[in-house]
């Protein structure tokens, strides 16, 4: 890691371009046991930092950055996902990234860290219902039982050939964060996995 702060300033454009899932979500079948929802725009920042910067970054974002592997913290509708020993994905649904970016940069001035606005890079999908884990396991090899992947867990993983961040918010509610270019591919494969449940 570079020892001096690095800055990748966010653009001043709104949150993100139109969702790549709008058309697909509009014609999605209703399957109560495994619902698919295209999530709205959100500010997404990737923070990497040394020990001294972690606390101030979390305070500025409004959510303490989790220190336990593969876990997330939430407060005020915002989320901090642990992605690695010194890497977190900060997610603020419905928020503009620029003010958050500025606040974190101000709080960590002079401390070794990097902060990158990736709001336009990814989009979110919710998979919810009693068969949500079953549907996800059609393209993901993880054990998604509650004992192995409990509520509050998150991890970088794959869905078929797409890299995703998978999060469990509740026993039957998962969120996927996926690069926009892969989002239609992931959505259509989730639809295929739900077909036998319709």
C-alpha cells in the first residue's frame, strides 16, 4: 500500500446512470418464495487504510468500519462491508457520493489511505424469500445455510462467471452488488434459477 494519501475525486454527476436492470425488472415474474428486486442508486466508496485512518473514516461515514472478517456494520441506512484486512465497501442508498467522499477525505487528511468513488461501477439486486439461498446456490458454491453464512455476513464471491459481493441482511434476504456490465447476465441467470419455483 502507498504510504501517502491518494485521492480519486468523484465526479459531480448524479448518483449513477439509469439502471441496466430497469427493462428486465419490469417483466420479471412474481415468485413469492424467491423475489428479485433491482435496487435503487446508491453512493459506493471503496476505502482502504492503515490502522490510524480506519476510525476517522468510519466516523465521517457514520458507520464504524467492521474489523471482523466477512462482516458488515450498518447505521442510519448506510452500510460498511469488510472486503479484506484493509478494504471496505461503503454503501449509502439514495445518497450523493461527493459529500461523503469529501467528509471522509477531510477526516483522514494526512493518514495513509485511499478512497475511490465506484458509485457508477456497480448496481444492487435483492434476492428474498424462503428459496433465496436455493436460487443463489444455482450459481454460487458457498454454503448459504444460516450456520455457515449467518445474518450480518458478506463476502466477495462469484455468481456463475460474474464477481459479486454477497450480503445476508436477514435469514431470507440477500443482496448482491455486481458490476453494471454483468448485472443483466446475473439477473437473467437468477431468473433461470427461479423458473422451477414459478
